[in-house]
C-alpha cells in the first residue's frame, strides 16, 4: 500500500552537530510538509516542499519528487531542536488526505 | 497570521459525560480537519470539512460527532467515550478546500483523558 517512511527513528546529537533526516514515500505526491512537534504537542510548520529546495535559517529541505524522497537538514543543532520531526504527504491518488510518516525523534544534548 | 486556536487545552471526562472540543481559525481557510494522536505515534486523520461540508470520515466511531457551524469554526462533540480514546486531538486548516497543493496549519491540540 501507499506509505511514508522516515529514518532514522531516533537520533541523539551533541549541541552544534549537523544531521540529515530522510523521508521516503511510495507514490507520487501533490503535497509534502515537514513539521517539528515540540514536547507540548504543538506541530510547527517547517517547510511546504512538494519539490525543490528551501532554506530557513539553520534548517533546509530538499524534495526529489521523481525519486520519491525528501531530506531535512539541521545544522548547528541546539537543544531547542529536540522533539519529533514528521514528514507528511498528500498522495496524488489519495485525494484529500495528509498521511504522516512515523517520525524521527531527535534529542540534542548540551 | 497562521494561527489555529483550540479549546480547552486539557480535558478530563468520564465515560458517561458529554463534552465538546472547539477549533477556530480566522485565516479564511476553506478546509478544516480533525486528527487524533496517540502517544509516540503520528497524527491520524479523523474528519475533513471542505467548504463547511463533511467530505471525509475515516470510519470514526459515532461517539465522535463533528460539526462545522461556519467557515471559521469546527467542533468535535464527544459522548460515551472509552479510556482508549484518551489522546491528543489536533485541529488543522488549509487555504483551499482540499489538502492537495495547500499547506496545513495545526492548532496546539486538546489533551483528552477519559476515566
């Protein structure tokens, strides 16, 4: 079936380190978003990126739609980057539904 | 302004109670969504309202009853819930009436505990 897979499932970083999170999706998509869920449960929009590359401060993202993957880069990580990062897509064949990956749980240690 | 608000932040209810969750957005968005998130799991879609009409019900039990009184408001009425319904309930909205080609924005959630 259609699915979204994120890797790694867990990531422990030392403050200041760089990291790459990956999202693979099984079919063509119309919409791809990256979110950061903070410890209080709030889902914060990071990128709306169905294709191409975007940057926002220390974060950047690249989606290669033809190869069905997206990458989220975190540079110079800070303790406030801790939380769960979700990739979510709307598959072209699945209409009006945003489907989430399983998430990557990130812990940044001081 | 990309704010979606939800009330209450926390709710504890017994299995015989009736309660409602409220969601509001003033961005002129035409689609609104309810999601349920269990601990250490991703959010799962429950309902979609598009142009104030229910367009998707993901086979949610009838003890959850959504309502969209106008384009800015979305309610979720709860009745005779079970302890396994305890979760974080998230509301979202998007500019167009469809999730395609349109970014979703989420509220802070209501953390529900059923005793």
